[in-house]
């Protein structure tokens, strides 16, 4: 790939994304729509195009937010605290089982990412067709392309499809992926800075330990901001049209791992990380997931776990509204596929498939309907579509924390051989069991 074609130098549809983001925030963008059409640069490649696009985005960023917004959604921690549910004390955890649970959470994140990796961003019918051909629908194991094709369907002969990361391409080690890179990087940042790490420590950890080409969307924008002396929290929104996308949510797991039974502290840690790259619901998604994982260490009641995650986010937010909608469908007794239809009717085609909100809904739904079954819960996360590797990884952390490593089916763990590759300096190839042991050093009894 030529350098100028690399995603680091491309901001596909940045203006359209920023216009949508501003509208979601309640800003009036009507006066800017004609100019957006006139500029019509969807992939800025040259310096001149880049400057033209982002000068316009600077103007959009400067539009004032409404004085009386429909949703109150602060991004600062004090503002979030003021709109959370009442804080509660941490719940004691079982010291004898917590190491197996943390190990299970790491395994869950890695295997969940891997099951969703080959169908990332694919439509639900695309995913179903692959799974049905492999006699794997509803999905309960890794997806494969080694399926019979008696009618010589060109769908299954497409080399672009065959080159995706299906399980037959995995040989004793899980490949690197942003969903596992970030969890490993969080561990590294804590090892370097301790529990008192700050958002600036997160930025420094990225600059020191993370290759720029491994970054996407909001993380890419924030990394560029770091290099330009724009530090957190401004790094999360300056020239960052992706500030409510899923990146913060996929980086939150480690903060749940090290705070078992303490969802509010886990959420505060997740804020320190997410504010570097995101705002509003992009931050809340991270806090929600960190709290869920922390609670999963001390409870197996998935409805309680999901509802606990909602305690740490502003009760006046869109994320709270959306997860409440999922909970209402669950309370009505709808089946899982009907619930997915409900989520897609709610958001499908109306918002990016890598936005925090619809993916958080799929995560919540997979956990609720998965009935504490490891394979079923992971499969439901993938069947939901959208950002499948991210959702599989997040759901995997939760169900892995609930079940523990010893109860993870061997057909999930055997292909990866207790080994993970990452793009993090000093962690190129690591043992999953070692990651769990390193994590345990930060868990206070």
C-alpha cells in the first residue's frame, strides 16, 4: 500500500461524519450544508485538501451547543459524577477465585475478538450465510470458510472473503488486533505509572509504545493531536469527528479487570483513558463497560450486571436511554433475534456501524439473552452485526469474568495456544496466562 493511501493519511467522509456528530449533539448545522456540498472532498489526500477539510471542521466544532439540550451529556468527570446514580461501596470479591476469573476475562476478550474478526462490519445476512454454511447458526464456535459449496456459489469462492481471518488461518497464536492491543497497552501503562495514572500518562504511553499505523478513527485523530501538543481532554474533540465512536468502549476492559466489585472506580479509571480520545457517549460507553466487567467479578446475574453498568453513566444520556430500550425488550420476553431486529430498526443505517451507541446495545443484548452460556453469549454478540470483533471481545471479557478460565470450552482456547500477538512495544508475543498474572498485581485484596 502506498503511504498516501494508508488510513493515517485519509479521513474518509470527515465532513459528513462531523456534520452528523454535530447534529447528534443538538447543534444547528443548517447554515453549513451547502458549503459542505461545495467542498465535497471525501478523502483528503493532499496537504491542500486536508487543510480545506479541517478548516471547515474547525468551524463546525465552534458552533455553540444548544442552551437547553434534550440530553445532558457532560464530558468532564465532575459533570458526569453529578449525573450518575448514587455511588455505592465496593462489593467484596472472592480472593480464591478472582485469578481464574481475570484469566477467563482475558481469554474471553481474545477469543471473542477472534470469532468476530472475519465478519467485522458485515451485514447480518452476510454473517448468517457464512454461519449456516458451516452448520454454526446460531453461532456457538469460530467461523470457518472450510464449508461445502455443492452449487459453486460465487459468494464462497470470493478470494477477498477467503482471505479474512477465519479460524483456519490461526495456528497456535491469536493475531494482533486493536481490540487486544488496547487491553495490553492499558496493562503496560499501569505497569509504568501505577494506579494513579493520568490522562497525560495515557497519551505518553501511546506515543512511547504504540505504532501510529495501528490506530483508527478517533484514536488516530487523538494521536495526531498529541503530536501537535494538544493534550487531554482537548485531544478528544479537536478535529475529531469520531469522538462518539466505539474506540473508548473497546479500551475499557482492563479497568474493570483490576477493580472487581467496584464499578464506580472502574468507570473513573476508564474515564481517564477515554477522555483522551472521546467525548460524551464515547466516554460513557467506556465507563459502562468497565463497570459491567467489575460487577461481573462478583455477580452472575446478567440483568443486574447490565443495570449496574448504567449506574455510572449520566442518567440523562442517550446511552442510558438506549440500554434502557434493550432492557425493556428483555423484560417483554422477546426472543433474541426479535431484539436484534428492534436494535436495527432503532439504529440500522441511521448511524455509523462503529458508533458507541448501537454497539453498546448489541453488547447488552448478547449478555442478557446469552443465559450465562459462554459459547452462546459470544455467538449472540457476533450475530448482532456491526462492529463484531469489538463486540465479541467486550462480551467475551464479561462472560469470561463470570465463568472463569477453567470453564471456557477447549475448542475456543486450543487454536490460540495461550499466545497473543500485539503491536505494543515490549509485548510483541505474550502468554495469555502471563497477562492474567500481571493483571493480578493491580488487584487490591
